[in-house]
């Protein structure tokens, strides 16, 4: 069942998303060669708790950490640990927080020092695909309009679009209906309505789309070991367009889709 959120609920979701985005900003500043993914996790936990919230991922289906840190060919759900980031790596940082029973969820993939041009391009294009997906999320449209817009960006560049993992609704649970694939065709699925809250999260690979899950039961990586990128925002659908939660623009006049 898809839940339509009231103004009060949207305000709570805005707060949770703000905490996530602020935490990601702090973690981004900490990403550097020589830093471990465990150190990034500790930074994130401290920032979330300092703001009065709790990490949303800890204990979720048994997951042990605050962040998901996915390096190079890891697509999503990498578990922070002793791995040392090295010059030229890319690291996906996925973060969730819960406060007052409402969730925020967002992710970004970051360069570690100087990275190869093809990796930089992958990050740029995946981020742009997120913007296109957000722009396609309009009241009266269909859920698959979002995925079709995301996929169109990938196809131009020949990137693999991960199909095994998708975006989702967000609210009083971390994952709610509807599921939001990153591929089309447009015009299918549930109708988009004002008050829906959705996490849109393109996952593009430099190589093929196929992925596998490591023996840890969590870490998802590309089967061909090509580099992957992942970006995510939680949005609220409004009559004037989709609004990225956590940015302070939820109830601004003439709310419209914002670039990623």
C-alpha cells in the first residue's frame, strides 16, 4: 500500500532527510586516501546522534553499521571495516537516519583524491540521471516514468543499469511501496500523487548490468568487476513538482524539481 503523507508527516520526513544530508556533507569532507571505511562510519554515527536521531541502517535485517560504504566495483551495501581508501578509488556512501519514527535516506558516490576520467564521467552521469529521474516524478504521471528517465541517461553512455536493486517509498519504515526501478518503459505502474515520498537511486556500472552478492550476504558488486556509481535523494511529490527532502524547500512557493 502506498501512503500519502500529510503536511505534518512531510515536515517530520524533511527533518530526517536534513539530518542525513548534513551527515553526508560531513562524511564527504572526511573521505581521503588513507582513511578507512570504518572511520567514515564512526563519523556518520556521531553526526546522526549529535542531531538527536538514530542510524536507520543499524540492525535493519541484521545490518551491523551506520553507513553502507561501497568501493569501486561494489554497487551498494558494502559494510564499513578495515579497508583503507586509496588514491583513485570511488566510494559510495549510503546513509539513513530515523527521528520520531520517520526516516531519511540518501547516497552519493565520491572520488578519493584524483580518479580516472572514465570514473569521473560515470559519477557525473549517474548524478545527472538522478536529476532527470526527479524531474520526471510529476503528479499525474506513473512510477515507471522515473525509471525511464534514468535509463535514458545511461543508454546514451553505454552504462549498465542495475536491475536487481531499486528505489522505494520512504516514511515510517525505511523501505515502503512503491518500488522504483531505474529502467522503463514509461507510463506504467502506480499513479504518482501529491504527498508520496520516494527514494530515487540510480545505480550505473561502467560495464554490464549484472551483479552478485558476496558471502557476507550484503555487499553487492558488479559481476564483471567494473566500477559502479550510486546516487540517491528522497523526494516528496508536490503539485508544482518533486522536492528534494532535507534541502529546506519543501513548502517553498512554486516548489519544483531541483537538480542533484
